C-alpha cells in the first residue's frame, strides 16, 4: 500500500495522496475524515508509515461494521479492501448486481407511502424534507448523519424513492439496536443504482436518469401543481 501512495519514498504520505487512495475503500467522506483525524495524531496533514497503517486498520474496521475508534484497532478484522476506481468494477458495481435487495417488498410499499406524503419534486426529496422524518426517530444526530451519507448514494443532496427506502431501512435497523454500518453493504444498494455505479464514466448521469425514471410514476398521486403547469404549457 505505502509504495502505491508514497511516490517520493520519503516514508511520508501527504493528505492529498492518501485521500485519493483511501477513497478507493468505498467509505463515505464523513467516515474517511474521522479515520484521517485518528491516524494523523499530530494534525500536520502528513502520515508516517505507522500512522498510515493505523489508517488502513481503521478502514478495515469500518468496512466490517466496527466503530471507527482507536479501541477497534486490536480487534481481529480481515485486511482492508480497495478498488481501483479507474477499472469498470466498483465495490457496489456489477459484481453485486445479483445480490437480492435487503429492502423487502412490503416494507418498500410503506416507505414509498411516506415518501409520497412528503411531496417529492420530480421524484426527489430535499434534505429539508427528509430531516424531520429522520429526527422523528429520536436517534442520535451522528447516527442520522451516517444514515443520510449512506442513503444519498449518488451524492446529489436529494433522495429518490429507492434512496429514501435505504434511509428508512437503516433508521428501523438502528431503532432495533442494530449498528448502522460505516459503508453501504452490497445487499443494501438499490438495484436501480447498481449498474450505472459500476462504470465511472456514467457517474454524472445517475442523478438525472434517476430523476427522470422516478418523476413519472410519482407525479400523479402527489399532484405537484406548482411544477406541472409550466411543464405542460
């Protein structure tokens, strides 16, 4: 790992180089930031070899659903997994496209009903509309922050129907005292998000294609009058 990242071989890894490498772990920026803060003990923005190994251990902990904390460093975990984002297969890409979605059909129907009641615009809910629902669960704010990070899969600051179902699924898991994972397991990635994500070149298309796919079925029951007249005229 250190050869891959430390191009100068000075026994030091700069924050910018490490960030590019650590992003290949598939973890959210929130989690990677926490990992960096714990590993960069002197706050200089540079990791020595020992600190870099701590970062790698913490990545492995997060990928296996353990807390990102120094107390997790002594726990037995498999080595961290990194995926080259320039290759067509990402962690949640085509390799996991055959895994059945963890959200059951009957639960999805319930989540869809809540989604529609929040008046989505073009099949999307803004963070402002989702926040009260999340806060209503009375879960700790840091847990809810992680739920949002994991469910906003295409990172557009909005949740579509499938992403909202992921958020609700994670909230109900947390209410049942199940830990919210640090990275989204393959089984939780909605089928609609799996194939496009596996090709990096298609990434910018995800928000718009998801929006157009979702907007048609959700418009009639929700009746977004403000958005409709200009469109039809």
